[in-house]
C-alpha cells in the first residue's frame, strides 16, 4: 500500500489513488480511483445548485456524490472528471484547503 498523504472519514489520498469511503449505495463500499484515471478536478463553493444538500447519490445522472450527511456544512465541493467516463464524482472533505493544495501539487487542479 502506498503512503497516505491525507485522510479523513470521507476520503483518503495516497501517492497514487483517491479512496472514497461509503461511495456505493446501499452497501456503503468504498471506491478507489487511480490518480492517472482522473482528467481534472475542480473545487467550487458549495451551493444548492451543485449538491450542497445532497447526502449521497445523484440528481442529474452525471454527478455521483459519496455519502456525507454533513455536506451542507462544507465550504467546497470537489468535482473529479474521470478519463473516458461520463460520470463525475462530487466529493467533500473535512479540510478543503489542505486537499486543494495536495490536488494542485499533483496537477489535478489547475492553478
């Protein structure tokens, strides 16, 4: 297993992967996405229009949100666009500033 760079109850970021805890419904299984499978990630202020009140699942069949019952209290939502996939992952974290810095260092978020 590679070294964990960041971890909270929602995600873990390693040198090679992002692990989304409680991704699949109803099993709450995790999803592991290799960083090389991510085209780009954006960080947006959390609003009613982009999923602030969504606990899990999708409202538009394009963006899937892993389970986070506290999403409405988060300041940012990250959107991971996967290579050669229609679905994107909308995820939140406990420390958005640290995660944004890590993802910029990994060139997944444009500066």
